[in-house]
């Protein structure tokens, strides 16, 4: 019999509650995806303020849950299992979701699963494109993470091939936007400005692409500094900053490195399906270049729609459904959130 899985996400600045239906054939259907964001409260600081985010989660948790059930036309008693983000993320923020999930699971007397946020970003793709072939390669690019992952089983087996040694890709977007006087979060305005700019106007560095660098690790801090230096230099000379060209050239450097390394990893691992997810997967140039290079390499590219790429509760419900379907163990009720949960721990046991 089909089962209803509730997912709760609170690792950063989005309070998400999702509801999905796990069908007997293992397919997962999206029923509700409600998100409350505190992004506006962080905008003037240019980054997420953990205490502000925690308080916002506390205020948004119950109303967001109520909205999700109303959207799905379900009542709480319909829930068969609950999944919650156990990590990685901000400690105080995670704690709000985990506490809420424990309370709901206890009150409803249903099993509780503590799941990995990063795996959730990959699992969400199954809501749009159906079951994931195994193995597949995931390029996870968000404000907090930049990782290349090999996924042998979305419910139990994820291996990290590489990650950023400094800034995350989205973080670089946010910092460069600040240098260019564009609003936070920086991804969307840079993406927009870049459409009117020349991507080859300025040759910004491609980090960690030297022969002695780790093949699948990333570095964006040098690129961010190079952009800041370039803008400072132009300002010192009294020149007007060509924002569109800087944005386009920066974006080209990011998309080039991300896609080149992802394709190389897929080829080396003999994998022919790539999933690109996380907030930065909404980037138009990244999607375009990934599509171009995947086509040349004979790799099938899957990119969830932008709404599913950014943090949400549906991704946690989707992962929860796969974990339930795989008959993985539930989390002990006394489990704690783990801000540094490693990506190979798909769910707590
Ligand atoms: O996945 P997400 O919503 O939250 C985290 O888990 O971090 O990702 C947010 C990040 C921000 O850094 C934002 O600037 C970036 O995703 N982002 C974009 C675009 N839309 C959002 N970056 C580049 N291009 C975009 N269109
Ligand atoms: Zn995320």
C-alpha cells in the first residue's frame, strides 16, 4: 500500500516541509512542498546569520507544516513516516527541525528517519525525472557545498570524489555580487547581468586545474580575490566598472571548472548519468555548458527545476521515501543533529 512520507528541512535559512507518496513500485510522487525563507532577514549582512535563522525556523515550523498538509489535502494522521535533515548545516537551525520531527513522530507514533541534507539534494531529482540509474554522478553546488559524488544507491551508498577546499560555488557568487554592488543572494543578479556581458572579456583564473592539483577538488577563493582585485584596479584608475562583463567572465570561470571536472569524473568512473543540483544548479550558464559537454561525452544530464534545486522539504521527504523503501533502520529517538554529518551517512541508524 502506498505510504505518505513527511520531510522536514531546517539546515540553513529555509524552513521546508514536504509531503510525498511512496508507491509500491518504488516511485515517489510529490504532494506538497512548502517553504518559508528568512533570506530577507540576512540580506543586509551579506550572508546567513545563524541565530536569526534559528529563530525564523522556530516561528515558521508550525505554519509551514500546516500549509503543507492543506496543499496536499491530507491530515497529520495520514502520515506513515517522517524524515528530517540531521545534517550537515547550522547547529541551531538543524535543532529546530529535529525537535519538531521528534515531536510529530512521537505524537503520531510513526517511524522517524534522520537523513543527510546533501543526499536530499540528489534524491529530489527522482520527483521530477523518476528513479535514478545506479551508479550516477552528482555535482552538488549550493551556498554551503560544492561536491562531486558517486551515487551507487541513493538510500545507502554515496561516495565523495571531491569537494571545495575553500569557498562553495554559491558563496563565491554571493561574495562577487557584493564586490559588484549587486544584492544578496548573489547568484540570480550575477546570472542576469552576465547575459549582457562578454564571458571572454576578462581571463579570470580556473582554480585547482593545474597538473598537480587534486583532479576532483575545487577552489573558488582565488577566483573571488582575482575579481575583487580587478574591480579595485579599475576603480583606482577611475574607470567605470563593466559589471556585465565582470559577471559574465566570473560566471564562465565557475561553470567551466565545475563542468570540466564533473565530466572528467564521470568518464573516469565509467558513469553515464549526471545529476546537477543545489541552488547554483539554477544558473543558466552552468546548465547550458553542462548540457553541451554532457552531449559531447554521451552522458545523460538531469537537472531538477530551480524550485527543487534550492533548499526545501520535498527533497527530504523524497530521500525519506527512498530510505523507507530500502527498509533502512530508523533513527533512535535520542539522536542529535550533526552539523558536520559526512555525506556517506545517508541516514542515521
Ligand atoms: O541550495 P541553496 O538554496 O542553499 C544552500 O544550501 O546553500 O543555494 C543557495 C545558493 C546561493 O549562494 C545563491 O547565490 C546561489 O545558490 N544561486 C545561484 C543562482 N540562484 C541561486 N547561483 C548562481 N546562479 C543562479 N541563478
Ligand atoms: Zn542545500
